[in-house]
């Protein structure tokens, strides 16, 4: 629920993204979030499970 709430705020401020890249956290792989993204026409891409290198690349890109 919280991810969708924050996505609504982001969409209101920034517009609808074409693609969303996330990790494999429970909030991002849920059916509810999948339906939400489908409703808005957002392509979802998740990281490879248990791939620390891929996660490091994503975090470096986001400066986290």
C-alpha cells in the first residue's frame, strides 16, 4: 500500500514513467503493485534475485 501511495505522489509531481526498475522487495513484486503498474501502462523491471553486483550498479546509479 505504501509504495502505491508514494507512486501516486510521484506521478502527480513528475508524470507517468515509461519504465520502473526496482529490486525484488516484497512491495515491488506483489500482485497489487503489478496491477497498479499495468493500469498506468508502466513497464516493470526487477533486479536479478541474490545478485549483489546488479544491486550495486542500481545503487550507484541512484547515489545511495
